[in-house]
């Protein structure tokens, strides 16, 4: 074809042309190549040569064989579904022969399209199913296609999406190499040539595997357990999260070239613990978290003895107390409690030597009577509380102190007698000898 021309020929509701069996007939004058009498050049017209009635905005020509021609024409009349308009399309041929395909398009609305639940990331081991919902309530859908690229649209792959249920269309993007960004777009085209496009993208990364185990799951206080693990990505910093009653203790250890790692951990509190390993990932690998491992730290069961050097002493003398704590450790606190004869308490603190022994030296009771003494291990993070047997000792006054009043009294009497004798001796008259 060389040229295409479009003419509006009838509008019976506006008095232009007539109706015959429910169909409009063209304006008679327009059949002769004339425009309407008002000169508006809206209705009628045709031409067989370069002369005659012509709509410049309702015609199109081509320059070479097979070229598409588009006439985008609006009559300007108010849209009314009850108004019937008659158009005449003139196809003007040039030399040659061929097939003509043409379409009258009155649908200019794009289909409704949306991508269902687009993902942000995928594993390098997985295909990705893309689902889109497309609807066109006017001319109907012609096709829905998916295009995707892994190099920012330098190259891309196109595939037609298969219809599914409830206006859904599906297509699968095959697995890609870790570190790849996949961009894709879905295009829905209706039978009138209108198109709608939605775009999305996701990142592809390798999925790592991370495992840990413990050398010991039951510890005595002060002991340690070895966390042994493996990450499928080597030379990476792994975070170990040790948790006790909601408190987190974090440690970092590097996985070697083959992905293996180990870390020795000595808890500072007895009780139930868990440990989990995690890795934050990188540009080519997703993050990873291991399963949790549990372990228990038990307190030591302790025992303590208490010995006194003697069972009786005088006021002012020293009492030494000694004993042993098991298991033998340095710096275990021992509280030595003394009960006075009136029941009130006096306490002293001492600490064990490396062999578990302790000594409390030079304790001086302050009152006489029956005293009691007992040693107790003060429990801490790793030791249970324990107490020794209770021992008794008697505190007496010294002989001098106890009989001091009598001694003083006797001394006073003796002094008085001596003074009396002295005075008596001084006052006796002298007798002369004959």
C-alpha cells in the first residue's frame, strides 16, 4: 500500500446520513467527494487522485514495502454508546501485490498487570518461578511475556508466560551463578496492541552450610568446652553467641581455608548455656546460622573441716582455728563464725591456700564462758555452700584475775598488820638495866 485515508461518512443522530435496518447509511453528498455544506469538513469525502476532499490528520503514507501505517484520528464528537458513526477507509495501492492486514482500534487502555510477590533474593541452586496477574476487559489479552537479563540488559532472554488459574501467568527463570543480579520485566499486550510492563529484580547468592558441635556438654565450674565447627565458605569470620539467662556473650573466630574453626570457651557462671554460630555473608554468599548447642555448667560440691588447737583457754589468750576445703583450690573464701556465750556472733573471713587449707590465727575471746565455732564455705559462681561441724571451747579467767580481789584484800590486811606492828614497836617504852 502507498497510502491510507479515513473518512467519517454518517452520524444519523446528528442528522448526517440515515438509518437502514439499524445501520447508518453515508451522507449522499459525501459519496461524491463533497464535504458538508457548513464547510466543517467533518463528514463525507473521498478522492481517487490528488484532487478532492482530504483529511490531513486522518491519512498516512509509507515509503517502502511492508511498512506499517498508523492513523490516530478522533472526530471530536462526544462519546455516546448509543450514537452510531459510519467511517470509510480508503486503501490506495501502488505498483505490486501483497496481503493487507489492518485493524480498527477503539481500545486504548492498557491491560491491568502486576507481579505477584516479587522476591529480593534467591539461591544459586534454585530456579525462580515468576507469577504475574494480567487482565484486559476490553479487547482481551494477546500474550504475556517475560524478559530477564543478568548483565543489565546488554543481553536478555524472552519467554512467553503460560496461563494458569485466576488470571495468573507463570514462567521460570533458571538458576543463576552466585553474585548475580537478575533483572526482569513482564509485559502484557492486548489484542488492540496496548501494552503494560512491570519490572523487578533479585539477587542470586550461594547458600552456605554452617555446623557446630561441643567437645563437652557437662562442665564443672571453671572448666571449658571446645566449640568445633565448619562453614562451607572458607576464610570467613564466624560469630559465636553464648547465651545464659538472656545474656549474650559474643566471640569471633575465623574459619580456615577449608572452612573449619574451633574455639575454647570457659563460662564464668554455673547453669544452663546455649551457643549458636552465625556468619553475615558477603556479595556472593547468603548469611548462615547454625543450630544451637546446649551445655551445662555445674557447681562444685564442697566440704569444709574445722579444728581448734585446744578446748579451753583463759581470757587474753589466742585461739587458732584451721581446716581444709575440698576440692582443694586457692582463694576459696571461708567464713569462721564464733558464737559467744550469750548467743551473739563474731565472724572472720579467711582464704584457702592452693592445697585447700586455711588458718585463722590469734583470735582472742572477749568474755568467759562456753564458746562455739564453725567454718562455712561461702558459695559463689562455681562452688556450693557447705558447713563444718560445730566445735566448743571454754574460756576462763586467769588464776590471778579470778582471785585478784581476794589477793588484794589479803594484801591490804597484811599491810595494816605490818603498820600496826611497826607503830606498836615504835611506841614501846625503853627499860633501863640496873
